[in-house]
């Protein structure tokens, strides 16, 4: 596998301590300051941790539960009454254990190991930035009607998005929320399509709507900005073109400055999207600090329940939730996986998990569209997780150029996207595959504005181009099988229902 356990669930080459799904342009990992080594419950005099307390939804937190939280030393930060999730800060090592015994509490658990606030500083590395000379050369070679950098985007024809744009760019009445590290809405490729009303900062677990709060800080990851541009970079004669360049995109920031996507922030993100008319959410991360959350652990069980309630609520309110499958070349349908990175904000250790009982959230939650990555040759990316019955669909996420070389005039096997500060650069990972599918879902919603999420997903799968298993899958040609694909052409472990199809999305 080419990635080293990214935090941003799906972009490669993100150092340990980041749950993103990206591989930052396959650059070498850069050193990161170690997170505090708090494994398990903190000592009684430890700094506060954050918790979720799950009660019956729809009725608010019962008075006796509020009293019990206060008695146990907890402070309620916010309460999502419609789904029964309460966010609490507490320093007592036995807080979760104590509160689970309270009648009406269905589950409760710590969302982190590192105390509040996190003291670690994670160096996320840098994507491969296009030079001024590369931009000028691509601009000179651009065909009539193309944005200047479109020739470098092999991924658009891979899903027929270039042909789709001749029919429709998508509707400005459709909004895709990028739940991620923040979006630079001042970028010239994003500004024309940015939905400020649907944007927010959820890092603290409750909405911050102050101006620009959704933007990444100067030292924070460009991941969310890149993802937003892949979805909806405007077709405006500047830079690149998104999969759905006529739809709106919003930024919901859920990653803290150290790059962690904690449960309370993720829950806030889905709830904000649900209440602000979002049609599609893109989720290119996993929820920290556990790569897989095991339901036989009371803390991890509570995290699964809280995020599950939030994703289900968002779908009930009309949102299609799309998520990246991950970058470890794991078979998510296998009987056992070794997880060496959890908890990534404490002291990780190898643990054997059953992926049917221990879930990567949100991507493995019911109803969420799970996206695998392909490279420029249309094969499963070397890093992409897979699994029959787990992966729903595939889309371009890039791969090492040496492994999957694109046809000219494209020069990189990675995925082009905007970067904060008016720049463009390359990244790769299932982080990049997921926004391609989110963009296609937005085109479907544009074509069928009254379609509920279930129908949008049904069309997404029915329109996908069935792709047979790659057998044998020896991506580096060293004579050894690198992964085993199982299943028929139209429903297998590498490609799910097949490759997302943007042209069908606007014509069928």
C-alpha cells in the first residue's frame, strides 16, 4: 500500500495523527510531533475529555440525566435533542462509567484520549503544487471551451464528466457540503459556487457561524479546499473544472488544528447539513481516534451510535451521504484486520478486529455510499480499501504515476484540485474518489430535483458502468498478487456497482 494510515481518511501521505482519507500527492511522510500518550481513561486529576451521552431522541435531555451529568462533574457543551446526543466535557476518569448507569442513558463514551485542548501539532506535509510555468503551459494547450487546467484532469473523461458538461453543469439549487478540514471560499474556482449559508465551523462540537470560520487556518490542511474544487470548481475560464461545476458547495469544518476529526464535531457537521438544506455530503475522513470502532467496547459503541444517529437524520432530511473507503488496501469484507494506528491520539497498538463488528465511521454506516478509488488506467488504486458488499461504487482517486500513467496531455496520475491561496495542486486517495461520486450525485439531484436520497442512490448505482474484477491484481508487476477481488462484474469488491457515470446522471 502506498499510504501510511492517513487521518484525512482518504488522501495519501498524511502522517499519523490525521484521519483524512487523502494521500497528499504521494509525498514522503513528514515528521509529526507525537500526540499526548493517554491510552484509555485518564487519571482522576487529568484535564477534561469530551464525551457523547446518548439518550432517547426527540424529547431533549431528561432533567434527571442533566442532573446526573452535573453530579458526575460534567458540563454540557450542547445537546442535539432531535437525535438524543449530548456533548459533555468532564475530567473525572469514571465519568462515562458512572453516567452509563443512569436510567435513560443508552450509551456514553469518551470521544478522545488526548485531553482538551489537544496539545499536539501535526505537520500535514504539502501537496504537489502546480508551478506558474505548468499553469502557463496547460493554459496554452487548453482547447476551446475548456478551463485552462482541464487538460490535466484525466479524471473527468474517466467518468464522462466532460461529455456531461455539454448537457448540463448541474443546478445552483443543489448544494454539496464538504465535511472536512475547511474550505477556502476565496479561491477563484470556488468563490462563484460557494454557499455561505450552509457553511460553518463545527470543531468544538457546536456551530460557529462567524465570518470565515469554515476556512482552514494558514497552517492547516488544504484537504477540504481540494475536495470542494473536485466537486464544484466553477467552469469560469479560470483554473480547473469540477465534476458538477454548476452546483453549490459549502464548507463544514470538523477537523481541529491538529488534524483530528472527533465525534462531537462530526455529529455537529451532519446535523448542520441536515438543517440547512444540503443535498449531498462528502466525507473524506474517518472519525478519530479509532480507525475502527468496536461495538463491544462501551466508549466506541457510543461513538458509533452518535455518528449513526447524525447520518440517519441527515438522510431523513434529504441528504445523500458519500464517504471514502480508506487508503490501507484493507479487505473490509474479510474476517480479520490488524489495526495498528488506534487510538491515534494516544498510544496505538496492533489490534485484531472483525470489520463486521468494528466499523470505520462514517463510511461503513448503513445508508452511507462507500467509495473506492481507481487510477488513470481504470484499475483499483494500489492503496484503496475494498471488499465485496462494503464498497458501493468506484471513482478516480489517483495512484502513483509510475503505477497508472495517464494519457497525454495529463502528466500526473494524481488528482488536480484547488489549494488555499489561489493555487492548484495534486493529491491522491479515496479522499479524492469520494468527491467525484458526490459530484455525480449532485448532477443526479439536479436532473431529478424531487428525488429522495434513496432514489438518488439507486440511480447512482444503476447508472454506474459495471467493471469486472481485476484478476490477478498485481498493480506493481512484481509477480505477487496485491489484493483479491471477489464478485460479478456489476457488484464486486473492487468497484462495487461500477465506475460512477456523470453523463448518465444528466441524461437519464
